[in-house]
């Protein structure tokens, strides 16, 4: 029997224009930019899989080819590596195709994150699901998504991830008005606002790119008009759900995340992410770090 309460599917929106990263993102999705030697979106799929979500739907846009190719077999390349006996590279090439069952749906026009999520309606059906933004990385040592799924199981409704940001940065994010619960790391969300001016923000707890969504979000998104920037905003739909009771698809809870998060769609954050990941890599860090220290000392 189908369990309508358990979370088994992940949706990864990757159809944005990536204008902050032009010209690199003119013909390549920003989600395919490498963090050392793996595209950002592979880390995101790995995170979904390690939270037990083996069914992953990618919402892609006009440059979808490279994403599909990355998560597919590459027989010619595999044959060459096999003939050379290069087993290490062979397993790296095969890995993305073996991670999960991947599905694709196309968002014809980038009409906003809310619209991208709505494109997943048919695939997801009447089940709660996780949504992971394809350019937003959570350190694999910090198990945020598992905790969010637990919170959904306890409280029902939808669950967002919140991270404290300095007051002067709240206007870059969606922000939440929150009330405490009996769990230190869980809050009840009473209101949400997308990219508010700093003096109008309800708190400095910002929404980051992980969600566990009740399927009621689809009906709400269908009735949500374009919001900030002329885009259909997921934040606006969540705001509606936050005001509803459990029998209508509410409420919305937030998990307060105090771990490591990397926004690879932003140039400066992207650079920091690559440096951190390279420094942590056992095969690169020991050579990279002394060079980095010398480079900094010479500036
Ligand atoms: P962003 O707002 O970071 O993406 O969306 P963007 O619009 O591509 O970025 P800039 O500001 O122009 O650089 C967050 C996530 O939602 C996806 C993006 O691909 C990203 O993973 N998204 C956004 C869509 O899938 N469709 C959209 O219409 C908008």
C-alpha cells in the first residue's frame, strides 16, 4: 500500500537563467559549474540519496543537455578508460548514472522558482516531497534534509530551512516570522516575505534552498500570481500555507540550520566554496593549502 505520509521523491529545480554568473552560464546551467571536479548538482543529488530519496526529478530549462548527459552513461568514454585499465576514473564516470532514478521535466520559460516546482506536480502526485535547489550546497557532514523529513513526520504540513544572516543581508533572501516550539531547532513559521528591505524584515532568519513540501503547495501555486520580480514565488505559496490548518495543507515549520551552506550561484560564494572543498580534499589539500598560504602572504 502507498504511504501518503512518507517522503520518497526529490525535486531539483535547475531551470533558472543564472544571470549572476554570465557569461559562464550562457550555454551551461549554473548547476553544472564544477566545485573542484564535480558539478554542483551532483553534490545535491548525492545529498537527496543520502537522505533516502532515490527518485529525483530535475526541472530543467533550455540548456538541459549537459545535465542529462552528466547523469547518463557515457559508453565511448567508459570503453576508452576500460581499455586503459583506469578503474578509478571509470568508477567516477559511472557514479552519477548509478546514484538514483532520475526523471526530467522541462520548464518552458523561467517564470520563477514557484513555477518550477509546479512543473513537478504530475510526477509527484499526492505525496509530500523534498525540494533541493540545484545551486545550493549543504555540507554532507550536516544532515539537514533528514531532520526536515523528521519534522514533517512529526508536525505534518511543510518544512523550510532557515539560516541566520546579518541584518544587512536579509534583503537578499526570503525571510520568516517565527515562534518557538518545544524543540530548540524547530520553529513555527507565522509569516514569510521575499527579499524584504532590512528595516521591514520580520527576522534575520533567511530561507535557504531546502524544502519538504506538502502536495497542497501545487493547488496554492496554481492560484499564486507573479510576485516580486514578476516571478511566481515559492515563498508566496508557503506564506499562504503558513496561515492554514493541517486539514488544508498547513502549517509551515522551520528547521534552524547552523551548519555549513554554500550558495554556488553567487560568484564570491562560488569561489569560497571551491577553495574550501579543495582544502578539505585529501588528494588536493596537502598541496593546495601551502600554495594558498604562500599566495596570501605575497599579496
Ligand atoms: P535563483 O533565483 O538563484 O536562480 O533560483 P536564477 O534566476 O537562475 O539566478 P540569477 O539571479 O539569475 O543568477 C534558485 C533556484 O531555482 C531555480 C534555479 O535554477 C535555482 O536552482 N529556478 C529559478 C528555476 O528552476 N526556474 C526559475 O524560473 C527560476
